[in-house]
C-alpha cells in the first residue's frame, strides 16, 4: 500500500489516509469523476475529482516512469505492482490485426489491493484436502471477481506446503504458476507473500508455459494457478493432471451453468479432470456457497 500511495497525488493521499487503509480493497479512479474507495461492503466516495493528466501521471509513477517497459501487461488491461497489487486499465483501445496493441487516452484505473489473510481458507480447505493420500483433490474454485479466490489459494498453498500438524498432514512440494504475480508477489526473487516453505514460484509467464516448466523441472506434488478459461489453459490442465500432479485452479463464474458456457472449462469438467468444484459466496468473502463432487 505504501508504494501505491507514493504514486497518487498528495491531496488524494491525504483524503485516503483518513480512512482505515488496511480495509481498502479497491481504489476506483475515473477521469472527471470522484475517486471511490471500496472497503468490502462499504463504499466511500471521496471529494476529489481526478483529471486525465493526473491519471497518466499515476500510471507513469506505477511504471517507474517507463510505461514502455510495462507495455506487454498494459495491452492485457492491467499492470502488477510490488506486493501483488494489480491495476486494471480502461480507455481507448488500439487494435491491429484483431489484437490489442495499446491502450491510449486512459479513462480509468482500478487499483486492487492484495490482502494476505491468515486462515482465509479455513472453510474451503476441508473440502480440498485428500488426507488419506496426504495431498489435495484436483479442485476448481469459482466465483465472480473480488470474492476472495486468490486470497484463498494463497492461504492453501502456505498450509499444505508447511504442513498441518493438527490433522497430521505432512508438508508437500507445491509450485505456484503466478501469471499475473498476484499470489506470491515475487519481486527480484523474493516472495512478499508467505506461500510456504516447500513452495516454488514461477511468475510472469503464461500458464501454458509455466505449468509445463514446473512439471518437468520442479517435480511438484501440487500445482496452483489462478484464473483458467482459454484453450491454452485447458490443454495445460489436462497435461498436468495426466502427469500425476494434483492441481488447484480458479475460474470466474457464479454457477455451474456459467462454467458450462465456457467451452474449454466445460470440456475439462466433462473429462472429469476435477474432483471438486467449489463455488464461493458472492456476498460473504471467502465463504463456501456450494460444493460439487465429480
């Protein structure tokens, strides 16, 4: 959070710090509009209207005055900051050959604050652990954005990596394939989030490459990654599971109907590659709404 505050106009910072910054989940910045703080079930509209020059300056600060160096992230609609915080970007999208080449005249930024919450997986982990074999079930955790999926899988990684003595669960080797650098928040070889003593991290790489690299080189018992849903993801999930590695992934959706509308995820479900699908409660963060056993 300190890095984010340093990137914002001082007058805006003065308004933000009047609130409990530890509870801020999102800072919504839109050109010509008042800045909004999302604090879970509470929304705070600040008396600060931001202009486009300020938005560009904020983005430049976040990119260490080298927006070009972040161009590959920007064309995907986000950049990742130290600590695993992510900034969504919206504006005038420039396309060439049906591919995004740039986002210009930026209209809004959605600064999502990463929170490491010890025990966030207390409810979900009971459904995921395969205690008989001292591993986990192949599991897909599903919810709309902002319901705590990443926070939960980060906590699960730490617990299964360290071991859970109270249930005689021995620590196992885990590899996190952290495409957007939100789970472990790796920076210059240092993980700023605690993901466990037996956890290896591959970051800033497409899952289709990172998972294959992890299986071949790190011999993990469990692979954990966030937000699957496209063709490449489906193929690499199949590869990992068929390699004998247990997998924990997340996906967007609110129901089984939503998942089955995604051709690639529905294919994985029909192939019975997942043992469990866990839907999170949309109103109560990190709470389980439904379990489907396959």
